[in-house]
C-alpha cells in the first residue's frame, strides 16, 4: 500500500499558487456537485466575522477521519492538500473502498485570518512579499490553540466560534484520526504524532525523501518536545508546556492560549497527526555534522539575539502606543507575540545554563537557531509594520506613528538583507507530502 501512496504523492499535478478562502469554497462545492452519490457538503459553523464554515464529507466506511486546514491561517498549503485529497477520494473508487473510512474535510476553518494573508499567496513568494503581508493570530485567536483548558491554576475558556464548530464536528464523528495540516517556512519536513509505529515512522521519513525534500531532524519547536524518530515528534500538550515553563522558572500564566485540537479529540481515543512542510527547503535541517561550538553557547546566543529583537519591537510599539486608535488583528497579534519573544529568550538563556547542554552542537541545531530568529523577525516585524500602516491608512499618521513606521521599516529592510533567500519548493511536492502522510497514517491505524 505504501508504494501506491508514494505514487499518489508524486503524481500531484503542478500548482501555480496558494488558494484563498473563496477559491477553496468553490473547489469543494464543485466536488460535491460532481459526486453527489457519496459526498455531503454542509455548514458546520460560522467565523467570528459571520462567514460560513464548510465541511465536505466523503462516505466510504465505518471509521471516521477529520482533516482540517487553516488551523493557522498563515499556513495555506493545507487548503490545497484538502482539495486534492477530496478529489482523489471521490474520483478513485478503489482507493476509497480500500481505505474504508468516511472523511470529513474542512478546507478552511479560519477564513477571516486566511483573507488577511491572501496578499502574499500570489507568486513569486519572497521573504519581502511574505513578511509585509503576514498575519498570524494572537494565541487566544488561533483555532488550533483555543480549546478549553485548566491546569495548575491556568485557565482558558475564550473558545472562538471556529473552535466551537470544530469541537462539534469532533463530538459528532468521534474520529479514528484527526489530521491538522500545518506548514512552516524553511528547512525540512517534520511531523507530530500521538500514536505511531516504527514502520509508520519509516514511511513518513521516506515521503519527503522520495520527493527530493529534507527532513527536519534538529531540535523540536520547544525544548520539552520529544523526538521519537528522525523528523517525527510526539504531539505535545498545553500541560507539558506549562510544566516546562515552571521548570525554567517562567510564569505559565503568560501563556494566553488554550488546549489543542489534538488534546480535545483525545477524549474519543482519536489519534492526531500534524504534518509540517516548509515553503523553502534547506539541507542543513538534516545535517548532524558536529560544530566547534557548544549547544549551550548556541542557546545563549539565540537567547541574546531574540531578547534584542523583542526589546526593539517593544520599543517601537511603546513609542506609538499613545497615538494608536485601531485594535486591528495585527496590533493584537503584535501585543501577544512580543512578550512571547521575550519569554522565548528567557527560556533559551535558562536552557543554556543546564549542564546537559554543554556538548557540541550540530549543523541542524545551528540552522534551527538561525532560521528561528529570522522567522521571528520577518513575521512579527512585518505584523507591526502592518499595524502602523493601518493607522496611517485611515488618516491617523501622527508624527510618532509615521516615525515609528519609518524606523522599523529601515530595520526591517536590514533584516531582509541579512536573510538567505532559498528557492521556493514546488507546491505540488508539499501537497504530496501532506497527502502521503494522511494516507499512510490512516492505513497504519486501520490496519
């Protein structure tokens, strides 16, 4: 079966660009219209701005699989994957029968946030076009991380309408598997799994390799995340994040989000898969050549530079705050992520003092350190520029706001000049990896 899945992953046709919220809705409406005998298109909820949220169900067996895209709206590869998966399941009767599952596919669970990213969806994809039109919601406005949560005095119940819609879908279907479609920026492919086997780990590692893409085998996105195989990480929980912060002497109450979709679905025995694919590949993500620098020194340097970035963005924000009039999504996100950067810096500096990190670093860890800082600057600097541009756009171009924008824009241009600009990965390959991961995990769980 895996040979068949690999072939399907390699046969994804060329894709010109990302699809916006309207294009995704049109695509699944066409699939439902063309295949009424085994599909059902239904509204499962509404966005915060009142836009309908749609789910395409493809009937095929007693087990249920839920596939959700745009859980982070700055990650549009999943929308393309969800549409391709829906077409494949409706057009390939043999595959649908062999999988023996009923599929519930949500191609865009956050259309409001997706629309705010659509300016950079058209090619060519560069750091400049991407960063200046980037939007990632504040943690308490992300579908993926706004499920109810209570742990050690930390409490979250500001559940968004989009999250409620996904909760209802999970409650109704009690799926065997929940697939959240994510993507990063540059480096290699990696996965989060709640349940896995050695054979599935090998298959997931083989998928990107078969398409000429590297695995991300360096450190996880946080120090507490367990790597269980090359490129495969254990799905983590909000509870684990809080415990990690406490161990490092950080205040977990500064964590503003809730629990994850995977944690919510776990009550039904649901397995969880998140497939993370980059826009730009870099072989250093899978290079374990030792370096003449300790891992502790690498952490300390990253902590120092991240702290400097947080202070710089905070300084610009505070210099204009008295003149701000618009509580835009960009401002709300900036206000959330600048403290997050400060906490990340403190975490790295604390980890640098741990004895176990006094060992030689490897290239993959150095790449993760450099690319992580670069990502933070491009993302969060770009969103603060958008927040200030929004004020200027409505006529509130006070001297402080215009000055803050000009100062940050100059710094931002310097960050872009420092950044390495690799070639974008063909979107068909990214869709192929996500498609292959979904099918491989489904087969492993149902077999």
